[in-house]
C-alpha cells in the first residue's frame, strides 16, 4: 500500500482520509464501469444516481413516480429532487469514509448544493474526474448498450442535456482546481490506468481540447 501511495497521482493524495470523488462524462463514456473499479480499489462508497433512480422506478416509490418520465425522455430529473435524494444519502455513516459519485452532480446548481453540503462538513471534494470521449464514439457505444433509455431519440436528448447542463461543470471544477481529465477511448484497463495518473486540468474552456461537443 505504501508503494502505491508513493506512486500515487495527485488526486489520490488524500486517500488515507477517505477520498471524495466525482466522476464526470457524457452518457456512454463508461462512468459506471470505471466507477466500480475506482470504488473497489480505494474502498469508496459508489453512488450512481441513475441506478438509484431506476431502483426507485422499479420499486414504484413516490420518487420513482416523479423520476420515470425524465428517465424515459433523457431529461434531467429536477435539481431539487436529485439534490434532496443525494444529500440524504451522503449523510449516512458509510459515506464518512469516502465516496465516489457517478452521475451526480449533472448541473451547476447540483454542484453548488453538493459543495455547500460538503463545506458544512468541512470535507470538500478531492477530485472531479472527467472522462472525455468524442461524440461519434459515444453514439456507437450507446447504440450497442440496449438499455431502455438508449433509443435514438432519448440518446440524442441525453447528449444534448449533457452538452447544455452538465458540460459547464468542467469549467466549474477546473476553476476550483480539482478537475482531472482523461481520454476514455481504448480498453477498460487502459482507461482505468489513465485515470490513476490523470493530470490536473485547469483549462477546459472549450477552446478545442479535442472534443467535438457543440
Ligand atoms: P445514468 O444512468 O447516469 O445515465 O442516468 C440515467 C437518467 O437518470 C438520466 O438520463 C436522467 O434522466 C437521470 N439522472 C441521473 N442522474 C441525474 C442527476 N444527477 N440529475 C438529474 N437527473 C439524473
């Protein structure tokens, strides 16, 4: 373990105290797969908003009833609903030892609410890891996934929602100096390895950056 710490990338610096990490990236970037791996490696609670919402839909809870139409269309579930759900979850004791958020926040309003909550606890985010994928590659990946909300219209909408609501988070976290970006092309192992050595990203200003996002 000590050797790992010595060779650790900068975002792993607080590992001993329990890291607080956010994973960002468009739908189809492989967030879920990589989140599982990071969480297992660093013993973090892995919270995937989409999974929690889908479980609520499946269980027919009041939250699930609200969420269903948004999931089906690819729109974001309203900020206040998702924020309440996630902040409640984050107050549970297991999250005190570090967590990895996969799919939250997805808007600047959600990020602000998360920051305020963590500031109250005196436990700010350690890293926002950004998985970058070109749009053509995403469309191919999403086409092969077969999830209920992966039909063409919903996919298109989810990509637009990412571009308009979620992408601004990259600047938000770059401004805080906690953004780390990696190319998410290649094999699962390659991407995992890249994540562990992700460089700090302080300049995401849409000035090219190899991305084809609008
Ligand atoms: P995902 O499994 O992360 O791709 O999320 C699937 C769907 O759940 C999204 O298309 C949204 O409708 C909803 N969702 C997931 N996370 C959030 C969030 N942080 N804010 C609002 N809606 C969300």
